[in-house]
């Protein structure tokens, strides 16, 4: 049966350095997907950057709705603009940062109904993920 999910019903997550709304996941009946709407604010002077994270066992697919940013991953730096999509392989450390002057708005898709147990989050980092 098809189901409609509204942004007003989304679960607000307390993730560091970003506003994250979990729209679809196993918590609300999904069998194999999680979708989040993520807003990364413009960095403030003196603010410590958010550290990288990784997902074991599944990919992350990020679609840029608006704003400018860069994904820093172990395999390189990837500038992002509206309409771009980046696919992060399982286990690769990465962080997406806002490099513009407006909020960076992303849709993040995961082929798993529960990503909480497979995600390792670093709190703050002074740098970017290093290439192996």
C-alpha cells in the first residue's frame, strides 16, 4: 500500500552541525530505505567544523537541492551545487560542509530501513578526512 509522508511528520534528529529530518525509515514502516532532509548552515566565524562519519554495510546517496558545498571523503574533495548527486560507498569516511552563503539543503538516501547501528559519527574535526 502506498503511503504519504509529510515534512511535518518527520522525526527531528539531534545530529552535530546540521538540521536533519528523517522523513522515511523503518520507524514509520519502510522495509528497506531511509530518506533524510538535511540542512547544513553557513559556518560562523570561529566555529569548529563537524567531523566525518561513515556508514558500514550500505551506501549513502546525496542529492543537492540548494546551496553550495563540498563533500570531503577519503577518496577526494567533491564540490557540490544544486542538481548534483554524490554516491558514498560503504565504510568511506566523509563529511559535507557548506561553502556558500546560504544554507545547504540535501536529500540523503540510504538503502537500509535503520542506519543508526551502522553509522559512526565524529563530533568535531579540525580538518578533513585523509586519503588512505
